[in-house]
C-alpha cells in the first residue's frame, strides 16, 4: 500500500541551496511565493560575508554566511517572479573549488517576523548634493556594487552617523531624482542610487552633520521599513495627498506609482502646506506635472505668506479639507495620505474622520 503524504499542510518556509562552476557561486533562495519582486529582496556581500534577506508578507527569510572563499565586488541578483526563485550570483576571486558555501552567521536560515529582524546597514557614498530650496537639499547616495536594495513607495530608511562620539540614527524617505512628466511606463530609475530630500535645520543635530558631509564621504543606510502597502492604492479612483514641508517626501514615489501603474485612478490631488513660497519643494515640477497630466492637480497653502500671495492661506483645517477633499463621484474608492509635523498629521486625521472618512481611507505617515 502506498503511503500518501498529507499535502494539505504545505511548508511555506523558504529554503536555499547553492551551486558552483569554475568561476561562479550561485545561491538560490526558493521563496515559495508566486509574486516575488525586486523590492522584496535585499542582498549585501561585504568582506566575504553574504547576507540575503527576502520579505514574504510580514515575515523575513535570511541567508547569512561567512563565505568559504573570497568573491569579487560585483554581484548579480536574478528574480523569477512567478516561481518566486531568487538567484544571487557571485564571482569567485580565485577559480578554486569551494568545499562549502561558508560558515553560518547570526540568524542564518531563519524565517521570522520582519519587525524582529533588526535593521542592517551598509555604507553608501555621497555622490552629489544639490539645492532644492534655501534650506533643503537633494542628496544622492550610491549603494555598493555588491548591494541589491530598492526602497518601495511609502517606505523610509534610517541614516546613521557618529556625532561627537555617539551613534545617531534618523529616518528619511527616499524620493526620485525628479518628478517624471510622462507616466506611460513605470519609471526606470536605476537601482544603484538613493535620492534623499532633506531639510537642513540651523540647530539640527543630524542635519547639520549631514550638511557637512563632503562628496565622496560615506554614510550608513539601513534597509527599508514602513507600513504603507501598495495594495492600498490598487483599484483607487481618487487619491488625495496632504503634505506639509518635508512631509512631501513620501508623496513623490507614491505619485509616480499611482500615476504610472494604477489604471483605475481618475484624480490625484496634492494639497501642499508650507510656511512661505520659498519653502515650496519642487514647485516648478509640480506645476509642470499638473499641466501635463490632467489627472493631477496641486494646491499650495501657505501659513506665513507675503502680502502678494494670491493663493490659499492658513493651516490645515476642517473647512479647508471639506473644500478640497471630495470624492469624484459618490462612493468612489478613495485614499487620503497625510504627512508632515506630528500636530499637522494628527489634526488632519481627526478632521478627516470628522468629515466621515473611514480608517481604511486614511493613511498617515508617522515615525
Ligand atoms: P533635531 O536636532 O532633532 O532638531 C533640532 C532643531 O531643529 C529643533 O530644535 C528645531 O529648531 C529644528 N527642528 C527639527 N525638527 C523640526 C520639526 N519637525 N519642525 C520644526 N523644527 C524642527 N526629514 C527630511 O528632511 N526629509 C525626509 O525625507 C524625512 N523623512 C522622514 C521620515 C520619517 C518616517 C520621519 C519620522 C521623519 C522624517 N524626516 C525627514 C525628519 C528627520 O527624521 C529628522 O527629524 C529631521 O531631519 C531633523 O533632524 P535633526 O537631528 O537635524 O534635528
Ligand atoms: P515646516 O515647519 O516648514 O511647516 C510646514 C507646514 O506644516 C506649515 O506651513 C504648516 O502648514 C504646517 N504645520 C507646521 N506646524 C504645524 C502645527 N503645529 N499644526 C498644524 N500645522 C502645522 O515643516 P518642516 O520643517 O518641513 O517639517 C516637516 C515635518 O514632517 C517634520 O516634522 C518631519 O519629521 C516630518 N516628516 C515625516 C515623515 C514621515 O514619514 N513620518 C516624512 C517626512 C517628514
């Protein structure tokens, strides 16, 4: 009699294997997921240490080994999305036969809650620093050749610096190098760079140190984190973005993603709160986009305008939101994203709830 193995309890824990040729080492992770993509895979290979992390739902699978032999700096990561296979291809430094992949390091071959994994940092080089406004700069960092990392829309990273002998960590939200004006295809920004739009505060601990970095200097950048899910945007009809100051940063990739990939979307409205006209980030680009794409509209609201400002004035309020945040049709599927100083975000969420929007229709970006 044949023994029938119970197929009902499928083991969904990822696993890995490895192979070698004369010159290559291939590490394969079988995620057992049908919808893998480049944003769910984070690989670093430094000083013979290989760390490959795969995000599966709210879990994280890790391969973490001290390699048997040295490898070259460049690395390739291939993802077969439909079968959920991730291949990490390393080049041997010397064409010798490896007895084993290497020695397991901390948490190797574990599958645990993502939030329990702990952040991993790699050093990135500052390659450019450009002015956005009088106090805000766009920092461009390059990832090491042996790192594969993409920051998904709505997520942030942590930067780490030693300031006066103490390790200091602050979160920042990667943006794009500029706002694309044409969303016919998903925008191809190369994976090797991270762009950060950062306001330098005159007495800011972290931002002052950042501003003093020279081109060519290195800074530690963590893996991405954040609870925004792209599925919140899928099948949307109306998207409202309420941003104050640098609270604009999460809206950049979100805008790009929504306009490029959400076909159901009818309208995207950004309501951008700033103190003065000089503080408005990427004003020209936003106005250009509004001219180019009829789905997109931008409204600037200033809290400390000069006399000649003819636009909207004030801070976030119930009356302002009831005027600007309206469904394009009764019962349309809507999402309202909000980001800025904590009091701004908290007040905004309360006003929106008072106006009858549900919890699911509001996403607040917070720490
Ligand atoms: P601190 O030393 O903390 O502050 C010193 C002084 O600076 C304060 O006394 C005050 O005068 C001034 N100051 C600092 N923060 C504020 C404030 N919020 N409002 C008014 N005055 C202030 N910032 C960006 O520029 N770009 C981003 O993309 C970005 N993303 C973020 C993502 C997340 C999830 C979070 C929680 C924050 C984000 N921030 C971002 C803010 C960032 O993390 C720091 O808080 C900010 O850079 C200030 O750091 P600091 O050490 O220079 O200032
Ligand atoms: P800012 O001081 O220049 O203010 C911009 C606008 O925010 C003001 O014009 C006003 O309309 C509004 N505002 C400020 N304080 C307010 C208050 N107490 N009540 C109601 N409205 C208020 O802003 P900034 O210096 O650019 O600060 C941006 C903030 O956004 C920072 O606190 C930063 O930490 C936060 N941020 C958060 C995230 C995130 O994901 N959580 C991302 C980026 C930025």
